[in-house]
C-alpha cells in the first residue's frame, strides 16, 4: 500500500516505475522527478500520506519542523531531547550545555579516542576537521 500511495503522489503507474525494477534506473528516474520541485513543494505533496516520504533536514530545520515542535523533540538551544519521554522517570540530559555548536567538542572527542595532538593538528591543517572558535572572524 505504501508504494502505491508513493506512485500516486508522483503521478506514476507501477508500469512506469516498477517496485522491483532495476535499482539504478529507478534511482535515476526518481532523482529526475524530485529535481522538478522544491523540497517544500514535495513536502506538501507527501505530507499526511502513507507514502513514507520525509524531507532531509539540517539541524536548524529539524528543530523547527512542526512534528518536532509538537513533540517537543528539542530542548532550548537546539539539543535533541532524550527519548523516549517517560512520565514517571523522565530522561535528563547528561550535559547542561544545551547548545549545539558544530566543532565544539572536536578536540576532546579525538583525544578521548587516542589521537595525539600532532595528529589533531594535521587534521585541522588539512581542513578535515573543525574546532569551534578556530576560524578567523573576517
């Protein structure tokens, strides 16, 4: 039933896009179809259906998505709320720092996993990793 709803929302038949067809052909055809509309347009088409289609969101978009807002899935500052939310024994975040800042803990995580300072500096120099606060403010 999910695939037939998916096809219906795309305006296709099973003959045009067989569920068990050639995967590479299906992927190419779907990429072409999805490129014809914006993410918002596709979200409106598929929202509320059983087609099992959902947008890929970045961190800020995910925190603002109405499903997550309704479920209070994010704490103030953007940190995801621990799940599941239990009524008698609610989960409490292990950290009191509720802000998500990309690269905020890069050095600590790498050091905890055995990286030397020279290895970390090499990764920073090659722009493979970022450390929050390490960028020039121009």
